[in-house]
C-alpha cells in the first residue's frame, strides 16, 4: 500500500514540465531571439521604405519647353506659345492631391540688343486636364536685367578667354515664378500646360519646373532622411518587439496549458493503473504479513502455555513429594498424573513444530 501511495504522489504532485520548456535549451532560445529580431528589423525597414514611398511624393517635375514663334506678318497670331505634356496617354496623374507645388518657368536668353529692346513681357500659363478643362491660370511679368554698354564691354573683356574657347556664352537665366501653391484635384488631374509669351523673345532654352513645397513630417522625412529613418525604424522595432513578445507569451501559455492538460490526463491514467496493480500486490503482501504475525503470536502464546504447564507440573510434583509423609497416595494416581504431563509435553512440542513449519520466511 505504501508503494502505491508513493507512486501516485510522484505522478500527480510533481508533474513534468511542458514540452516546449523542457526541450528548448539556451542556444535554441538565443537562435530564436536572434531570428525574431532580424525579422523585426527587416520588416521595420521595409515598412518605413513603403511608407516613405507612399507618403513623400517626388520633389521635382521638369519638362522642356519648345516655343512656337509667330508666323510672318499676316499669317497667324503674334504670341510665342508652347504646349507641355506632363503625363503620357497611359498614365492618369503625376501630382499628389495633398501636396502644395510651386510652378515656375526657367528661361535662358542671350544678352543681345534685341532682347534688351524687348523690355518687360508677360508670361501666361494655363493648366489643363486630358479633356482640355482649364483648372489653373497664371500671368506674371518678366524682364531682363539691365546692363549698360560699358558694363557689358567690361564683362566681355573679363570672360574673353572662356568665351573664345566656347566654355561660356553671353546669356542670362530668367526665373519666372508662375504659381506659388498649386494643389492637384483628384477628379481633375493636371496633365498638360500651355505657355505663352506676350512678346517674341530670343531663347536659348526653356523648361517648366514643378517643385513640391514640403512641410511638417514630409519636410523632415525628405531633408533629414537618416535621423528620421533611425527614429521611425527604432519605434517600429520597439512596437513589433512588444507585439511579438506578447504573442509569444500568449502562444506559450496556451501551449503549456494544452500540454499540462494532456500530461495531467496521462498522469491520472498511469496513476490509476499503478494503483490498481500495486494495491493488489500490497493487499497480498499485507495478508501474508498479517498471517505471519498471527502465526508468530500464536506460537508465542503456545510457548507460554507450555511453560505454565511445566511450572504447574513442577509445583504438583513438589506438593506430592511434600505430602508423601502425611498421606501415601496410590501408585496408580501418580502414574496417571505422570502420563498426563507427558502427554501434554508431547502435544505442546508437536504444536510448536507444526507452527514453526507453517511460518514462512520474511
């Protein structure tokens, strides 16, 4: 019975740890932690890259401008015009609807007497959709910087060598800002621009520039890319680490509970089986032990009875020898008493021998 209780206590009171905790060593845990951190860092960098791509639009959109000069006198209009197409036919839009843009015209014009005589002129801009709907208009004045004849001669003399070698040319760059803050519309996206000059102007080259005016978070993400990326990636790593640790703890606790329920069922089944087998053996061993104890106690009581009979016989013989002078007993009575004592001794010896044979070895 003692072994049955001990087996039940060992199987129930001290259960084995769950499989995950038992099998996961320090090296395996370190490898898992390293792999998890690598995945977290990689996903954080990827998320920041995707967010930067979606949130920060392109800074500059530049398109060359090719002016159409007016035809000779009597044919056509008098303005210098150009049409700029930003978006190909396959695309829908190219500007962000939540971003402000600045539109400007860059002109490279020669410092000739003709341009100097033009003086002030107007630059007209119309922004249109693919269907020709005008969504924005602008008109800004422009003029070349005045230089006197003496100043031009001195500048030419200073730059004589580069001009002679073709490394430089007598030109001036004009920057005409047409729109300060342009917002594109989602349902009416800008696809083309129409530009016109009020007076004919000699031009080396021209381009239309649309520049995004970043502010707030976009400003920091574009002009301070590295510090902003470090901060965002570190924050993403922290949040993903916390979420991963929480998910792992929940998964581990769930797995531990599942493993504990399975092991508790197995322990109960094994304990019931062990109790059934060991109780039967303990019952048999207990019965044998009790029988041995009962046989030993019976033998001891019989020995005590035999000793008492011997003492009684001795006392009887002493009393008989003492009273011999007083009264002479008959020979038959004395012989009968001796026969009875001898019978009793033989009977007690036989019982003792039988008891000693019946007692099994412990």
